[in-house]
């Protein structure tokens, strides 16, 4: 029996080498058999040929490339591991080999996986590591747009320029200054309406906190993006279809008979696209003044590429989805972690009270606040509520299991900025950078990296060296020029909502024993497992705060 995992791997590799030798030895025997039975010769020959190819085929590996991790089962072992364990397979490989970067042979292809945070940062900044190549492969399959549409947008049709530079400017303008302020204000106004609708005596009964937050974020964010009057997500059935699509889109990646293989996602996608088609056909993005600058500017830019309304509707399914998917899970986990820790909740409540009221003795003493309107200043809460901000970042760290993908455009030498080691990355090879590996690395985050530590991002307590190390290993938003442009918007709305909840509300019934984080399947943020979303809760106004109306300022 092998005594260690390394011994087991060595033993398997030895057996495989023996198997190859045995197959080679069968060849002369089959040749002899051919003289007496041509049929047996044909069947045996094909079997041996297939077996020999299966056991020996592999892509060439340059010694300058990242270290090679051979699959336990030849050729398809890594593919099977990814299909079976999904993003957790990267964590298993890192735990087994502890390499900063590795080459995984898959069939006659190979994949580079970067496990080390500084190397991931270097790769994200490398000019010859391309993210757009994956759009060509997956956008038509997932969203149903025509390949010709993608070619237009990426400047591959010989007529149009690549849209990405102009689109980056749209994001930059839309998510900064007055445009960001308006977007955040509209989102938070809808959230304030929901808080003010809570019954002062009975509260609001919430059967499922995760689904309640899902609805709240979808309604508030879509209204801010698409406008109030003609918001295509005003119909809750469209919101439900969006989340149904998100939950079941995996098989769409195959690109084979989507109406059959991925029927649930296919039908849900069609429903969302139908709502968006009505919106674009009526040109509501031009006529409704409450439409966000982002939607107006983005749609005008896409129209310059001669996109018909049906293709536009298909392409824009991603907008509300991207704006809410990751925010939902991190917000849920942050609330779950804080409101199931009474001592932590009290600390955050005190911190939020000081941020909103200063030294007001009435607010801090717990006296009845009477009938009044309280304004939560959404901007600046990151600095004023460092413990709340630390909890939110810690929730992101644990829930974010994204896998950032790049394709090497030409042979590139990638250098680790810490160790100085360099690795040759070959052109036309895909690179995967799993966030979960770096987010759970005990050498960066400590021995308790798998658990929730509310003070893990309290920089003042940790010192500049630890701060630099952890900031480099915190990669939920990607990096380089493709870093998530909506990250500041997400921080603003989430911290403001949680500050209001901490000051003026109780969440009764949230049960830690009924909370469990699931594993990401496709590299999205981790959701709670079905039936383990914390149980039924009641959102109630705190004693002395029953007469308060809430609003937010940005």
C-alpha cells in the first residue's frame, strides 16, 4: 500500500508505464493472429491502436514552461477532474502540489493554471494575455447572439473597429461622478421604500432571506439601469426568468441543441430577451428620461455597429445579470455572518450610529427616536465604518470563486514579482486563474483562512506589510484593464443598506445551523445550498425606531 499521496501517484504512473509496455508487446501477437482470423486481427489492432494513442498522446512541454502536472488517468484525467469537481479541482491540485503555476495536459492541448497571487496580478497586467478570445467562443452559445454580431463588435468583420476601447469609456463615464451618483441614488431609493414598508408592529415575514434579497436587488438595480416607467424587469416573471437562466446556463456552453440540452435556461433566456426586445423596439432608452446614462450610452454605441433590435436584446441579457449576480451572494453572506453574531452586530451598530449621527446622545443612548426621517450618507461609509467594510470584504473573499480566463496571444515570459522566477507561456494556450485558491491560501490569510474573520481587513490593526500582501491576493474583481468597473457601485449600495439595517432593524430567526455555503460550479460567487438559506426570518423595526422613515444620500 502506498504510504503517501506522492507514493500513490508514483505507483499509478509506474502501472501506466507497465501498461504501455504491455500494449507494445501485444502488437507481434496480433500480427500472428492475423494469419488465422482477419476479423480478430482487425478488432484487436484497432483496440491496441486506440489504447496506445490514449496512453501516449500528450502535447509537447518545454522545460521553460510552468511545471507539468500529469493527470492521474492519461490524456483525459484533468478534463474528468474539472467536470467532476469543477472549480474545486484547482484547489485540490494546489493542495496536492503547492505550485505557484502549472501546466495541465488535456488531450493534445494544455492549460496553464496560476495559483499564486503575485503571478496572477502579473498575468492580468500582461499585454499579450487576451480576454476577448473567450467572447468569440462563448457569447454566441450562452446568449444566443449570431457569430456575425460578435465579429462586428470585436472588429473581425473587416468593416467595424473593435468596440472594446469605446465600451471601456462608456463604463468609465457611467460609473463615476454624477452618473454613478444618480445610479446609486435610484437604487438606494427603491431599497429605502422597501425598508419603509416594514410594518411597525408585525414586521415583514421573509420565508427565504436569499430570495428576498434577490428580488430586492433585481428590482432596485433594474429600475436604476433601465428607467422607472418602461423597465423590462418590472414584471417579476422576467426577474424570475433571469435567475432561472443564471442558475441553469451551464449546458448552454456546449453549444449543442440548446433547446433540448439546456431547455430550462433556453426558455428562461427567451423570456428575458422578449422583454428586452420590446424595450429596444420602442426606443425607450431614448424617450424615458429616467433611463440611466449607462444604458443610453451603451445602446447608442451598439447601434453604431448596425445591431438589429433582436440581436441587441440577446446581447443585453447580460447587463442586469452581471449587475446583480455577484452582489447578491456577497450581500447575503455578509448579513448572515453579522446577524448570527450578536456581539459583532452590536459593534457594527455602534460604528454605524457614530457614522450617521456623530455624537448625538439621543441616537446613541437608545431613546425613542420618534417620528422623523433619517438619512444614511452612502458615500464615505467605507472609511467611517471600517469593521462593516471589513466584514463585507471578508464575505467577498469567501464567496468569490471566480476563475479569470485569458488566452496567450504570443509566446510570453511571465515573471513572478516576488520570487523572480520566470515561466514561458506558449501562444494560443488558455490560462486560468482561480480566485478561490488565492482567497483561501493560509500563507496569506492565516490558519483560519477557511472561516469568517470579521477583522481580517482591518488594515490599521494589521500593518502595511500584511495589508499589501492581502490586497494583492484579493482578486474578486479580476484585474488589469478588465477589472470589474462596477465594484465601487456595489460597495456603495451594500454598505449603505447594511448600515440602515444595523441601526434601525432586527432580523429575527436567522439560524446559523440552517446556513451552509455551496461550492461554485462555473466560477460564480457561492450561493447557499438549497434549504440552508438561514430559515424563515422576520425583519422588524427596532424598539424606539418604529416611527423612522429612511432615505439615502449619495
